[in-house]
């Protein structure tokens, strides 16, 4: 192994049958390029591409991902034997180009050994810098550079990184500090200084001795002095880092296959820490936050590696304009800015120009926003990395639309550049960034519904309402911002939820009641924050040892699930119509998509929001939500308590005008568009209070003995309400309920039509399993329609259709289609019943199921294509076989999930229906599905 490197044969002499593991890059000959990410990894592929474009990149070579797979399969020994000759040849290539030799003590070639998988996994794997140093080479490096301190600083950094990554010297527990930092702190304390930069050459030499002693003591081996041995160790360790825990978890979260492996990039070091004419930095071709087409970035003079991102020193801005903007935010005056924080543009104008050219070249070449790393060594610019930059939702939209306008990309590409879910970022209030930085997170739950909310804690829905309206018990009228904190929510909390800024629940998953309702309202919600302990008696919320009382301020970030103490001001990013780039993106999406997008909306306000966001109809109006508004609940309860049909009809007669006015509002709001109204669905006990206090209040209000109420609640009790007396089973038992609802629909439709507005009512029968079940209800609806039309001497076109939400309905869809004019897939119930998972209880085992890969995604969030999807496809096919013009839609939560939308597109459905605030997401997802399909044809 100690053969001098320069004496080794070049790779050209290898026999041709040997597989190729090493690909060179540099000014003098590059193998591979951007198209080879699967072999070279993203970093290696783009380093090669930059060389091809003639940009200054320190010479190097990439060991392919296939070598990683080889070492995983056959072990380190086999790997090293397989690649040794190629690696030595690669080193010779670097030596030739850089004019230095690896292991030369007088003027050593130093290397960086970097990791880079096919997909970028920022910070998940390891990098080692300054490799090749030892006690002799450090002297040569210092002498050659004319800078001893630089050489010793490089050496101590190298030992630190190598000791950690290769030799495995890590903190023993997560409470421990980094053992190397302990040594640094000791030396600093001894010297009486605070900053790393205050350490002189002698101190750094002391650090090197201290580090080596530490390694010997803790690892039981000496730090390797032989550069070749160092290189072998580093290459193996970087391959190994593919399997470290961080990387494994990141892959799981991002659906990156285990089998890909990482590549290893071995590259000549260039030094940003060679003095005042050296620097290191990162740059973006556009603003990753706003998407503005403005070159920007940060750098540090006389620094190395990750110093910029590590936040040890305040970095400087690359452009003058960026520097001025920064100074304004940081409240640094112009004199101080110029003296202490000049931009690269001012400080090194020639280098700045070169960087600007590189940036333009790279963006035009890759046709996407670039995130670049560079180093300046003694007045010369070196490019170290470029990749497509990560960005906010707002930036995604703006960059896509501007690049389309600039002719850099075509329409399908622009559509695919925006991750649909990230449109959420644009549609909800956000925290003021500065205030957020100072805020203290206190707990974390599920990011159930995005947005930012700040308000005073209340524990009861009715109090939330009172506080929000400004009617407190103490007579103060000062409408307050409230956060409703609950163990979990129930439909009774609806009004309290609707007036709250945000909702926090201790229990419940992403499809819990609170979550579904909050998303429907576009209201910030965090669910399942397990650490939150609600004490309703004491009116407190405890998290660990801390307690918050009613009226205390907290803030929620519904996009991340973080709960903060105190009040964080918010800013509405989106309030009314879609505008600007987002509107343009939506128009583009509409031109490409085939699926229509409707909204699930129960009120005219929701319907108007949905319409503004581009919904072309209501796919689901849940009539029961209307039953909770105002005094209606009283009439509903009267109906439930009635002993006979006559009693029920009396109560229903009170409800009729209210339902009629609800539908009136909806039809008006959606004039010219279809409105699908679902008949009453939930079990009746949901409308009765279950607690003693509630029952007492109800007894008082209705002037009934409490025993009677208790009795009815008990009579309605079900062991499994999800599979109980609900859906069309209600209408079959109590046809008068269906009659009232149908009457309300048709009377409202005629009213609105009489004003000259077009109405398209669609009546939907829930939870159907057989044709007969459907027909009993449908016939009733038709009969009521005929009656109303006869009474009023006017008609309106309408349709009656069936939900497909029991597996049986899907299986006999051909028969149900004999009666139903449309199908709407209720994928929430269909999922529950097909999987046999109660969605209100799945939270207890679903995490384990996801962990074991039994299901890839939460089946309530993204449709189980393999199972539930088959039922959808089958029902669609069978239904259309019976009735070719059968209209097919989806009204479950899945209607707003991009992956599910892709599936529904392929299954040939006509529309999806989702929460109003997800309408833009669905429009984009539907366009992406169409664009992808078109490109694969
Ligand atoms: P990551 O994938 O985590 O970004 P990198 O491999 O890009 O890790 O390395 C981290 C940093 O190390 C780079 O940003 C760069 O500053 C520094 N670095 C890497 N290679 C070199 C090199 N050849 N010369 C100088 N600095 C380098
Ligand atoms: Mg990097
Ligand atoms: Mg249902």
C-alpha cells in the first residue's frame, strides 16, 4: 500500500472487461456529466457538468454509486481491491492537473472526500476536508503558503473531521458536548480567549496534540499518518455513511430507495482560509424565499467549509443590493456596513463578475434556480457545487412562471416545477419572520391544517364564541383572538372552531374531526399534540412542568405542528382572489387538466371562497353541519325526542325553512354550477349532549325531565356507530327526514331559479350498499320533486346519485347505476370499511404500520391505490358499463391529495371535490397528472 502514487499505471492500461468505478473531472478531461446522476450522484454529476461548461472546478474523481452497492454486498475488502487501481489512476489525474503530489511533505496535495447520492440529502452524510496532512506535511504546507497558522488550522480541522467521521469519536450521549470542542474550550480557557480566530499557531499546535491524545485514549489507535491510509479510511467511511441513522430516516421520509447508494467525490482542496484575499460562500441564482429573480448569497473572508452555514461569524452579502437590504434589516448603518460587512461586489469586484457569469451560465444551462457553493483562494474563484435549489411554495410559483415567461422552460415543465401541497404556503397567514425567530416552541403535534395563528387559550367552544364576539362574563366587549384548546373536538364544537384563530387538540390524527373541519375552514389546526394535558376543571393546559391558564397567549404553526408560547404577530399572505403568478399558474393548470375540481362546502361563505379559488361546483354539502347552527339544534333535538312520526314531522317543519334558506344561499353562491347535497348522514346520537351538564341544560331549555333525555341517549347508544344507524339507513327508518331535506332542496332551487340564476341541484344518498336501498330513497326524492314542481308550477333539472362508500356498493356498482345518475366516491368511509380501520381509532396503531411498511402512506391521507383504488376503478368501470354518461367524482379527503388525484385522473373520473382551500392544489395536481400522462404517451 505504500507504493509511491506517481509510479502507478494509468487507468488506460486496465483490461477492458474490468467494470468502471471511477470517473474523472477537471479542466483536462472529464468523464460523465449531469445526465449520470444515478452513477455519479447529484454532486458528482454536476461537478462533471460544470467542468464541461468550462467553469473552474478543482480536479477530482467520483467513485460511483455502484461501488457503494458493491461494498454493501461484498464488504470493504472486496471494494478496495476492486477500485484500487482506478483510484490511484484518478489521483494521478488530480496530481497532474494541480501540479502537486499526494503525500509530498514539501508541497502536499490535499483532498476533500465528499458524499453525494442521486437525490440530494443535505447534511445527511459526511465530508472530510484537508485530507493528506500529517506532522511533516503540515510544515511543508505552511512554508509553501507562507502562512503557518493556516496550515495548523487546516490540520486541526482535518483531525477533528476524520476523528469524528472515520474513527468514530463522537459524544457518548446526546447530552454530552463534542469531545473535540471540549479540548478547544480547554485551550481557549487556558489562553483566556473566546473565539477560534483568537487562537495562534502555537495554540493550534497544542490543539493538534490534544486531539491526537484524545483519539489515542478513546479509540485505542493512533491517528493515521499515511495519506493513502487516510484516503482509504475516508472513502470507506463516506460509503458507510449511506447507512447511518440520519440518512436512513431521511430516505424513509423522502421515499429514496435503499439500493441507490451514495457516490464518493475525491477532489483537490482549495482554500478559502488562506488570508484576506480568500473566502468561501454559497450563492443562489434567484431568491429561494420569494422567488425574485435576483442573484444573492453569503460569504466569509478567510474561512473554510461550512463556516458560513455554521453561523459562527456574521456572513457578508454577495451583491451590493443584498448587502444594503441586509443592513437595513440588521440595523447596520451604511458607514459600518462598508467598513465591516462590504459585499463581494464591492470587496472583490473582479471575482464577483466571474461568479455572476458562472451563476448565469449555470441557471441557463440547468434551466432552474441554482444553489451553488464556491471558494476563493488568493483571488481565484473555484466552483465547488451546484444543484437545483430548495425553495418556498411562493418561490416555486414565481420562479416557474417567470422562467416560463423568460422562455427557459415550457408549460408542462412549469407546471411540474411546483409541488402542489406547497401552494398551502401561499394561501394562509404566516408569522412575521423576525418575531418567529424569537419565539419559544413548547410542544409539537400533527400539522393538521396549515397556517399561523395566535390567540388566547380557551377550553370550551361556547366560550370561544363568547370571547371572540366580545361578550365575556365580565361584560367586556372586546372581540378577542382565541385558540381553542381541546382534548379532541366533536361536531358540537363547530361554532367555537369557526370563530377561533386556531385549534389545538391533544388527541386525534390528521383526519380527526378537528383536522378535517379545520382544513375545510382553511383554519390553522394542530392535532394530536400528546404532550398537552388539558384540565378542563382547572381551565389549564399543562406541558411538562409548565402551565398555561385560560386567557394566556399561545401561537400555532399549522404547517409544521409547532406550538409556541406567547403572541407572535401574523401576516395574511393571501386574502381574496388569486392574483399574480399564482393566478397565472392556475390558468395554465386549467388549460392542461382534464379532471374538474369542486369543493366540499356547507355554507355560502365557504362556497364563495371555493369559487374564488376556482372550484366549478360543490361536490359535497354536508347537511348535518347546518343542524348545529343557531337554534336549529333545538328543533333537531325535538325531532329526535319525538315519540312518533307526527311528532317528528312537527319538528321537521321547523327545520324546513332553515334548510331551505341554507340551500338558497348555496345555490346563489354557486349559480351556474352543480351543487351536490348529501342527505343526513351521522347517527342521531351525535346531536344529543352526552355529559350531565349538557343534558341538564337541554332538559331546562326543552322543559323536559332529564330522565327522558338520558333514556333517549341510552336508547341511541351504539357499540359501533361507524357501522350503525346512519347514512341512508336513517332515511329508510325515518323517510320524513329525507322528505323534508328534498323539499328544502327543490323549493330553494326554484326560488333561486326564479331570480334568473341557473341552478344545478344534485341530491346524494349516503352509505348505499344495494340498488334497492338506493331506490327507496331516490324514489322518495323524485316524488317530493314532482310534488314541489306541481305546487309551484315550475321545474328545475336535477339529478339523484349515490355515494360509493361501502365495498358492497363498489362491487355492485353496475346495478346501482341503473338508478343512480352519478357516483361520488366517499373514500373516507370506503377506506375505513375496506381496510377495516376505524379512522378515529387508527392513530393507535397506524404509526407502527407505517414504520413496518405495511402501508406506505397514511391510507386516510393518500388513497390506498392497491386496495381501495381497485374498488374505485371497478365501480367506475361497471357504473359506466350500465350508464355511459354516469358522472363520477370523489368527495372524500383524498380529493385534495395530489397523489390520490393522479390516481383518480388515471381511473377516468370526472372530478374531485376537496376543501375550498385545497382547490388550487387540486387544480395543479390534476394538471400535473395530465401532463405526465401526455408525456408518457
Ligand atoms: P454537503 O453535501 O453536506 O453540502 P459538501 O461535500 O458540499 O457537503 O462539503 C461541505 C463543504 O466543504 C462545502 O460547502 C465546501 O465549502 C467544503 N468543500 C468541499 N470540497 C471542497 C474542496 N475541494 N475545497 C474546498 N472546500 C471544499
Ligand atoms: Mg455542499
Ligand atoms: Mg361517509
